[in-house]
């Protein structure tokens, strides 16, 4: 799975300061220190956090979905994820989910995978967020899989805050992890350290997932990044600005999951309880074995919040 040709990792702004993630693994046994670091930096990164077997199995299942649609280049092992650029570009733009990287129909098949919806309930993840929030937690069921390909409609995810898109409590945290080794030149995620302190920031239209980019001020240059190995996870607050690096390997699919956690007693917007995509839970759940990962949020009295449209309309930002 190691990419063969490596060129420089791109940078959006040559004045950016770029440093490596701090590995917070030693803080896992010290919730107070974990919370301090999380508050200070707005992110936490953990090496070798998740067991690799289920991640590799999910990778295999997703690549199977790509193979069935004829998108993988012949002559390679399935798990390498080598894309046939001409084949994926046969998908008409209107059938694409450009925020995901494949067709809507293929994404539907991915959303139906039980394993995809099971990994977010891993006891290590639940325990991490319990320590981080100091209370009982719930994963949002609206999990997102990214299958970033070289389809002409797909662009790297622009700098953004998840809060603009998911609302509910700003104390929600996203967990991002690749399904396969994902060094920086494969287009991994990078975080603007400390940007959680600004609250929700104004946006402008942009290419890439979410279609909106955070308006950044000239002094906001402190990006942190890293070469992900399978099992590494990155987690960040809903107001932390993050973006994807541009992949230098056009024909390698970048597979990743992004899932969200919050305290049970904080507000949640009802969209976070719906599937990601115009699908119905009953449809996605067909053939699943484990009832515990289905409709699990209905066991709790959640506090629903209203959607604030005005957040999307703030197009000016004062930089002090
Ligand atoms: O994987 C990507 O390109 C985007 C991920 C993201 O924005 C997130 O995890 O919130
Ligand atoms: Fe995001």
C-alpha cells in the first residue's frame, strides 16, 4: 500500500507554519491533562488507537463496492485501491457525490455496510470521549465515509468548521481516521491549531466537501498535520478549522471515516440523527446482525436544537 512516486506535500499558502501533530496517547490515562490539551489546541491525535483488523475489513468491503462498478485498475491487489481514472470519470457529474468521491449509488451501498456503522461504537472511542467530556456520550449515527477519487468533480475538502454544517452543541467532536495508511501526500486531514477558540467564523463559497470555506485571517497559519498509519485517529472540536491536503497520487483512492461524538445531555440537531444521504435507516439496516447499533439514540431523551440559518450568511470577517 506504500505509494510509489512521492512528490512534495502541497501547501495552500506559502506563509503557513506547518508542524506535526502532538501524539496525545500518554494523556489517555489523565483526563484532566487530556481536557487541557484538547481545549488549548482544539484537536487530539492518537497513534495506533484503533485495532487494524476491522479497519482493513471495512477498507476491503468499500473497495469491493468500487471493484463491482469497474473503477479499480486491473493488475493490482484489491486492497491497494488503485483507481482506473478513465473508468471513474465515466460517472456523469450529476450522479456523483463530489463531497464523497464516488457515485451516489455506490455511497448508498457503503452506507448499508454494518461494519461502517459498528466501528464508531468501539469501546476505546466511547471511553475516550467519556474522559474528554467527563460525562456519558453518544456517537451521532450520521457517519460519513470519504472515498476520494480523481473524478473531475472532486476537490480537496476546503478549510471549514464542522459546526457550520452540523450545529447542535459546539462541544461536539469529530473523529477522523483513514482506512489504510494515509501519509500526507495521500491527502490526509490537517488542523488549524487553536482555531476552536474563535467560535463559529464567517464563510465563503468554495469547491470541495461542504461547499463553504472558513474566511481565514492572515495570522491564522498554525497548521498541524501528520502521516497517518492504519489505526491512528485525529479528533477535533466542532469549531476547529480543518481541511484536506491535496493528494499527490491521482490514482489512489483515499478512504476515511468521519464520525461525531457529543455528551448525551447537550443539544443535538435532528439532522445528526439521520443517515448521511437521502436514505432511510430501515433501508440501510436490511440484513444487519447487531440490533444494538440500530436506532440506539432512541433509548435516550435527547435535547433537539433548532437550525440557525444565519450562520451560513455571515460573509464578512473582521481580522484583528
Ligand atoms: O475527509 C475529508 O476530506 C473531510 C473530513 C472532514 O471534514 C471531517 O472529518 O470533518
Ligand atoms: Fe469537517
